[in-house]
């Protein structure tokens, strides 16, 4: 729970910090633009009025405006009063020749600094927020333009005292912005809180489910309500739980099966040995029962050896030594090992006269595959029946088929035939020494080589096992196309 709260706290803190940072950056940029806009508007207004005054002054000086000295003076003073500004006119040397201030005009005793006049005459305009080179005691918004009259250049200055209007304007903006930001921050924080709760909720459920998985309770399932990352994680956990449940069931079944397989021969061995030792079994029968003990001991040895090989395969410790060899020879040698049983059952063996079929695989492991399949075929074939071996290929794989006549398998048995320790009811009567691991090991070895194995059967007629191996080099293409066979029903 501490971890979950920490995740919630971190997520909420990060989101709140991002929102607050965004608000601060947005406010700073907004206020900066607002201040610049206000300043620009002030200068633009002063500049327009200065140009208008300059034009009228030029016309007035030329006598084409219709203004008299009195009316022009009234116009300038009205304009200055409307703008709340001071207007004064200087010659090209910076000496004041007219101003709207009450007499005496303070500008008459001052000369505008030469650098300002030079800039103004050169560029035709001038603007600043300051004291105009010491002309004013305080900060003024000042705009100046030039006007030509009677072959002379005059400078028109319009100045407005900076009474802090811009600061007042910014203060009001700041107040409105802070109120708005506070409201937005509160709403965003509430939204982030509930969103964080909803995001953390499935994590808490997953944590509880993981704890149950750790206790072996694999029946727990998470509800999947979306298909985003959280939903995909929930589905993955459900799949993991299903896989763990299947693995646990398989482990328990495996433990039960191996315990049963070990218990049966050990009980037999213990019973017969104790009977011999305590005299229950008479001496003339001891050899018979010792033979049974020997067979059971061999069965235990086969079981342990098989389990070790199976463990090595599943752990990935089985080292394959791939070489190119003729698998037809391997099958022929294997069939010869069952010559006695084949003769006793009067079997017909087909397909061993096939041309070479070169494969690239581990010879010892493939021998085990061929041996197990052949052993099963000989064991369950009917008297007077047949064993058939077939070879085919396509562009990618080589296919080997082991087929025998007989009672076959039912559709219910086929899906289970490769399971560990599985035996059909008929095989339990015919196979006294097997432990039900042969076909499972066959499939494991074939998979280890990158191939597949399937089984086809028609009840009362035949059983056919076909396995494939990757085709790793150019070779002979056989007449039969086994791709169609692999696509046939497997149930």
C-alpha cells in the first residue's frame, strides 16, 4: 500500500507541478506581451498626433492652412489637453520656439541634447521612455518627428508623463490572471486527483492479484475494461495466471503420475524380495519372481533415464550435434531390431526400398524418435498387418511417416496422445513396460530440431505418425507432396 500511495503521490505531484509551471510560463509571456502592446500603443498614438501636428505646422508656416497664430495656438493646446501631453516645437539646433505650457515655457531655457536632435533629423522620428536627456525630471513617453517649413527643419515633440498607468494596467492584468489561474489550478487539481485515483486503481488490483498468484491462487482474474496499456497489462496478467494455472496442474499431474509409475514397480520389487527373504516364496519359484524383479528394475531404470533426458530437453541443456545422414538407413537399422516381433506377427514392411533421404539433424536424437515410433507401431499393429514408411518433401521441409494397420485411435484419444504419461485403454493392456513418455519425448526432440509431428488415424484401420525436419540444403524432391498431408485433420 505504501508503494501504491507513493505512485499516486508522485503522479499527482508531477501533474500539479506541470500545470503550475505552465500557468506561470503562460502568465509571464502574456503579461510581457500585454506590457509591450500597451507601450507600443502609447507610442503609436503619440506618433500619429506628432505627424498630424507637424503637417499642420508646415501648412501654417506656409500660410496655406487657414490658421491664424491664435487659432493654431488654441488647436495645439486643445490637442495637448486631450492627449494629456506636452507639445513643443524646436528648430534644427534643439532650441524651443513654441510650447503648450503656460508662459513662461520651461523648454525655452533648455536645449534638446544634440544626439537626440541628430537622430531625429537623420531618421525623421524619435521615441523614448525617459527624461529626454535631462529635459524632464521624471519619466515621459516622448515621440518626435520633423517638419519642413520655409526651407527650414523643425522638430515636433509630444510628451506624456508616465504616471504609472502601464503599471496600473499590468497590476490589473496580474490580478485577473491570478484569480483565473487559481480557479484553473483548483479545477485541474481536482481533475488530476480523480484521474490519478482511476489510474492507480487497476494497479492496486494488479498488485493484489500478483500477491494471490504468489500464494498459488491462480483462479483470480482481472477485469479488462479498456484496450489501452492498462488493459493490455491486465490481459497479460490474466494470460500469465492461466499459464501458471496450467503449469501448476501439469506439475501436480506429473508428480502424481511419476509417483504412481515409481510406486508400482517398487511395490512389486519390495513384495517379491520380502517374500523370498522371509521364505513365503518357495525356492523352486524364486527364479521366476527374481525375473519379474529384474524386469521391474529395468523398467525403473528406463523411467529414470527417460526422465533425465526429458529434463535436459526441457531445460535446454540437450546439445545437438547436427550432421548430414541418410535417415532411410536409420529406419532400416531400427526395423531390424524388431525382426523377431515382426516375424511373430507376420507383418508386411513397406517403404524401406526408398532412395536416400539426406537430413541434417542429430543422429542419436533422431534414432530415438525413429525407435519410439517404430516400437509403438510394432507393438500395436494387428497380426498379419503392415508397417509402412514414407518419405516426402517440399521447398522447406522433409517429411517422414511411420504407419501401421490396426485398431487405430479414437478422436478423443488423438489430442492427448502426446501428453506425458498418457496411455490409451488398449495400450495399458498391451504395453506393460512403457511409462507413457515415448511420444512426448518424440515431439520434444522434433520441436528441438525446428520441426513438427502430427498423427492421423482412422479407427479400426490405421495409425500414422508424420514428423517434419527443416530442409537445409538442395536435394531430391520426392514424388509425394507431404504439405497436403500436414494440412489434413489432426483430430
